[in-house]
C-alpha cells in the first residue's frame, strides 16, 4: 500500500477533524452498534493484565483506549495516539468522566513513526485505523518495533466477506454508508472517502500475510458479521 504525499495526508487529517464531533453517533449508525460487540470480543482475546503497558494507535475518540486503561489499573500505563487533535479532544473529554486518567496519556502523533523506544509495550492495538494510514505495512512494522518480546499486536478493522454469496449484500450496504452517515454528519463526501478505503483495503488473508511479513508470529484472524469486520493478532518473538 503506497505512501501518500503530504498534501493527501493533510486532507485525511482535516477530514477526521471535521467528523470528530459526530464520529461516535455516526459509527453507531453505520455499524448498527456492532462495533461495541466486536471490541468486546477482541478484549476477551488480548492478554492484558494489571500493571501492563499498552499502546492504542489511531485511538480516535478513545473508547478502546479507555477499555485498556480499565484493565491495566493504576499501576499500568496506556497511551492513546492519534493524528487528529479534535478526535483527541473528544477522547480527553471522555477520559475526564472516568477514573482512568492517572494511567492514561493521549498524544498527537504519526502511527508510521512512533515516538517510543523499542520493546516498550505489552500490547499494541489499532482499531479501524489501519486502512486510513498512508502505509499500512510501515505502521505494522512500527507496532512490532515498540512491542515487547512476547507481546501482542491486535488490529480490529473493517474487512471484505470471502463468501461470494454474502459479498454483493456487503457491497450494496457500504455503497449506502455515505447516505446513512449524512443523517448524522452533514458532509456526505467525507464518508464517501471512508467507504472507499473500506472497499480498497486488503482482504483478511492478505492482512494476515502482512503481519507475517513484518515478523509477527502466530498470526491469525477472526471474522465478524460474515466477514464485514476482522480481528487480526500476532506476536513478537521472545
């Protein structure tokens, strides 16, 4: 997946700034609320414990970041990183309503060039963000770099059904996504872009291969909702 130029990156960043205030309600409408179920199922598979350190990339409005912070407790550490200041502002407002602020940091940054030392985190996650970065392979390499030996990478992302009977219905639904989004967010074109990134992103099997190509071992994936979403996991060799 080729890296875009700086102008394109700035446009995508501006897009996420624009949709930040309505992102949660629009996401609920588009996914029929299923994104919460997918994240819950994902949390059941991540080997995170009290006192651990986790990094949540493309953290957006902070839902997954807060879930992680609840598990690691006051002796642990969670960092949520996103390139959109307005998304982070929403996440910070959510965080203030919890008891997890002491163990949680929210920072603006580039997922392709992480400001962390090698072997820093027990778990690195990315939820519905990998398809929107300029270079997904570079992000996976950075995730592996900052992961401690034996740690896990977890990626929750929209996917494409492999069942040929399901695919036409999935395709039709995602064609309607911008129209659904317009009910919550007045710029339909923003969600045309997000619909296109979903359709153009790699299939689940290809993403598993990308995990393996970055050196992540025991790579596997689980699909949800007939393949409309997939959880990929991989580990850094000890």
